[in-house]
C-alpha cells in the first residue's frame, strides 16, 4: 500500500495543477492517470487563454488565472507557448453590439475592467480581415492563447520536480472511505491518503458517485479543425458573438477553427468520432466572419473528450457529503485557462479548508435535486 | 448522391480495387469505385488506358497485364467516380467524397478500402534538395507523360523497383549513370531459408534475373553502400556515399531514391481500424480476418494497403474481399462464397510464394530507416532527426505527444512521408519495439480539402439551430 498526502484522480491540467500547488504547500500528492498526462481534453483543446465572455460566476477565477498566465514561467519554468495576443468577440449585428456594451457595463460595475467595447473602426484595426458586415465587438487585450499539451506537460513536470508523483498508465478503479481518509484502488495497487481529489474530466461522474456526490455529467467531444499555413491575416484570437466560433492563426500561419461543435465521444474506447454536418456549420461560420477562409485547406480535424455539466460551469470545491474529498471537473470545454487558479484553490481547500476566491456557484450540491 | 444508399463503395482504383469492384458488380451489387486518379489502374497500372508511351516494350509485359483488369472492371457495370478523393468514412459507412471541389456523403452498406502502397521514406541527408525524387515519382512521370530525365541520373536504395525503372528508362532511351545498392549483405543469409519457396515461384526468378542482367550490362552498380548524402546548394550537384569504409563522390543532376513500399494506411487508421507492427515488412498493417475484414464493422481492406503482396496478389485479395461483401449483403450464400473464392485463394497462394524471401532480402538497413541527426525526418515541418532524439530525452514517449513540441506529422501530408521514420527513430532512441511506440493518430480529412467545401456540406437541423448562441 502506497501512502500519500493526497490522491488526485486524473492527470489533466487541473489534476497536475492541483498536484503542483499542493507540492508548493508541502503536501505530496500522487496523480493517477489512465493514459498519459494531457491525453484528452487538456492536451488537444484550442489553448484559449480567455477571460472574454466568461460566465459571471467564472470571472473572478478567470481574471486571477490570467494574472498567473502572464507569469506562467515563474509557476512552471516554461512559457507554455503563451502569447498575449488578445481576444476579440465580433458583433455581426447592432443587437449583438448592444448586448456586448451592456455586458461590459455590468462587469465594470462589479469591478472588472478587462472587457472593452469596440466600434467598427476599432474592430478593423484589430482584425483587418473581418467581414464587411461586422459592426464592432468586445476586446480583452491581455487574453491570448497557449500550447495546451505543452502547458499540461509543464505543470506535470514542475509538480514532479517538487515531489508529486504522476503515475501514467495507472487507472483508478474505485474509492473507499477508511478511518482517517481514503483508499483508492488502482490496477497497480492501492493508495491511501487523507484527501482525495476528483479531477477525472469526462470520467469524473463515476468517482463523484463513489464519493457520495452523484452528478449529471455528459461526456462531450468538442471538435477542432486546422488548416495549412496561410499568409498572416489575424493577430488576436477571435470568437463569434452570435455564433459559436473560435478562431486563431498561429505564428506559422496555420489557422485553428473551433467553436464547441460536438462529435461523438466514446468513454470506453477513449475515442471520438467527428460529425461533419456539425463541422460544416463551424466552417460556414468561419467563412462568414473571414471570407479569406473559403480557400483555406483543412488538413486535419479532431475532437477531445470533455466533461460537461448541465449549466455549463464546472464543479469546484469540497464534496457535499464527505470530509477530505474534493472535486475539480466538468469544465464544459472552457477549463484550460482556469487551471493555474483551480489548482491553487484546491490546494487551499485541502490544506486549510478555505478558498482564496468565491467558488460557491461551483458547489457540487447544486445538482443534488436533479441527480437524486 | 447523399440520400441514396449503395451496396459497396470501393476506395482505390489499383488492381485490388478494380478486381473488388468488378467482382461486386458482377454479383449484382450496386458498386462505386472511388479513385483519386483520372483513369483506372492505380500506381502500378497508372494511366494504362491513356499513357502516351506507345511502345509496349518500354513499360514491359507486367504493366500491360493491367489491361485485362481494367477491361473486366469496365464491363462489370460498376460506377467509376474518377478524380475523386474519399477523405473520411464514418462509423455509419458514409464515405465523404470530394469531386471537382465539392464534397458529398455516399452511404454504403459495405466499404472495401484498396488504398495500395506508398514508397517507404528514405531520409538521407539532403533528400529534400531539388533534384532528389523517389523512384516511384520517376516512374509516375514516365507512365503518365512519357517523361524521361536528362542529365546524369543516379538511382539509390534497394528493391526490385530500382532495377525495373533502370530497365524502363533504358528502353525509353534515357541513361542511368550509376545504381547505388544499399541492400545489406547480411540480408541474403537471413532470406536464404525461404529461397526454396522463392525458386518455386519461377516467374519472380526469371523476371529478377532478367532485370539484373540487363542492368549490369549497361549501368555501373555499386553494392554494399552504407551511407548516402545528397549534396549541393539549393540544387543537387553530387551524391556522396560510403562503401566498405571508403568515401566516394559522384556528380549527379538527378538522384532517385527507393527502399521498397509499405501499406498506405492513412484512411484505415483515420477511421479507427486496428493496426499492428509487422516486424518483417517493417511497417503498420491493418488487423484483418480471413476475408480481409478490418476491426471496424462493414469495412474490408484489400491489396497492398493490407500488407505488401504485389499486384497479382492484390487483385486476388480484392476478389476475396468482394465475395465476402456479397455474402454479407445476401447475394451469395456462405457455400457459394467459399466455392467462388477457391480459385482466387489458390491464385493468391501462388502469387505470395517467394514473398518472404523478397521481404527479407530487400529489408532496408536500419541506418537508412532511422536517419542521421542532420537529416530531415518530417518534410512538412522541416524537423531533423536530432530534434526527435532531443524530444525523447525530454521524456516525450511517442509520435502523438511529440506533435506539440515539433509539429512533425501535423503538416498537410499527415505523416504519410514521415510516419514510419518518426516511429522508428523514437523506438530506436527509447530502445523499444516500434509497436510499443505507436503511430500518429491520423485524423480526417486524410488529404486537405478547403474550408469552403466543408461549409457547403449538408447540415443537420440540430447543427443549424445550435449556431445561435445562448
């Protein structure tokens, strides 16, 4: 039997970040990862580092996380490919622009100034290639993008260098309550620890149920496409205001097109199947906002497996029923940016029982009525 | 096209695909042959219906054997979708087909993939210089446009195709200055055990001897070459090579490289068929049952795409897969299928006789499969072998994880040109078998198509509704 200060189920960026922050506080965690760190949602997402357009409940975390991204080298000894190129949300109609302006106003009343409304001329200065009909938008100038797999690996390596153990290819089979803590059964022995952290992404509902917190998690497969290199035409990350589109051109000229359109996820085989009828809508959106994209050559499309909650915000916090049990999952396809702060919050909770930021909206108990 | 359901979609118009499509159509099945080329024949019989090479002796009797296959296909009633790219097959057997800049889904009850072979990469230092091509590319130019090179031509590598092209060039009036044969001397000893079987397959022997003798008469052949460098600034000027510890250099205007062919598995991998590492042919092969069915339901794989066997074997494997498709679709009983397959199975056994001898004899040397530090491994992203080794040292265990660091395999070729090199280089650096390292996860589209084309695909109601945010 292995003994640790905490067992973390899931070697995605949330699990690795929790391990890293625990190690900084002197607690040695063991991370159990059934495949390799970053194999699913953490490693194959669009890499968006976005505060722009966040759910109001997520804003405090996203803003704190953005500060961490701007100093990410201090945290993980690697720049994670982070570039602060800004993110722009495009309004295609006056109604959309009005909605964006009032959102920025609401945010500023709450003390957050990171989203600025822009008019048509500003939009064209920031995104010259945008289609003629677009009328303005919102910009978060300090947002950007990073390399998701590289970032996940950097969190993992830093956690290991501070004393965490990341056991790849080891599957957690079950969690059991024992006096003084928990025992986690794996396909490579048992581990005992006073704390267990469920960061199992699309597989987290199984562990949540074993911890006494059943949740209605849906395994989804958000899809992305990437093109062959194009002449450089857009600097910031662009997202749609009225369409589900995210759009980014890399330094090498390739363009990433996403927007949360879903393929099919198969959790058992850990494989995804693309849905071209959905991707077609995604392609149409990209061409509508950027006419130059019609002739872009798509070289590859793929999907990751991610956990989604019915209200599209994550579960972060202690178990509703058991001591020494914590959750960080269900990020609903926008958790990558939050990782530096979620790890810190989880480490706070494990070591002191308090969070530095408001996490009440993410409590697992909110599904109690629904899940029974 | 989208709403109609056909019986069988055959992907690839080489010998396996032609024979499979003809067999299916003759059995009364609605059959479509989807092929990237403008005319049937695949690589081996490329342009057989319209080659400008009129003198039949130039391309040789083996090439013209394809005529009968094409004629049978054309008589069979199978529909020929020419210049058409099958870029994905969904689990519901919808084949995504791009023709003339537009894509549609062709729904089939069975799919037979006959994607053929690719040349194994031969990543010697300088192989990306203008003036360096593959032997296969040289042959394509000859077959489809009658083009022969001028200037000083050097052929390098191993395998029968090297000598075949030399013979074809000579008959077409072009001269090859030098053949650098890289076949390791130790191969013959390993292959010897299978020599008796090879000798029984008389046709190989006669053909091989004829090719060798004819080459020896007119071309200088250097055997036992164990390193090659293509040299020049912005253009090939010379070839440096090493033989028995001796460094030599010859001037060259064109260097044609070749070290055998391997299954083209990009489509079968992209759609989720299981593949295994073949330790003798040194490549990935799809996992198949006795009737060539893959691990994805409704999909069979025939011909060299299922493991290298050559053109004659490919046609028989196409027929066998087609007969089983006909059984699945209810037009043949199991007994009828078995009866009709007896002939093709016997012919297949004959065609495969001697194959192991050839595989072992022409197995390319490790030093030509796992490149030197300064040689480019991934052409799309210009990644050299040293970078791959540095990445392994960082703890990156396989080709998929390496994508994030080096982008190798993420270019337009999706690993067709670098996949085996990268897998074998990582395996060698880690000291494990290639099967342990794995291959790139290939993603559709297997060849690039435009975003505009994807935007015009038919959409689902749900997808359209979901566009409106919130």
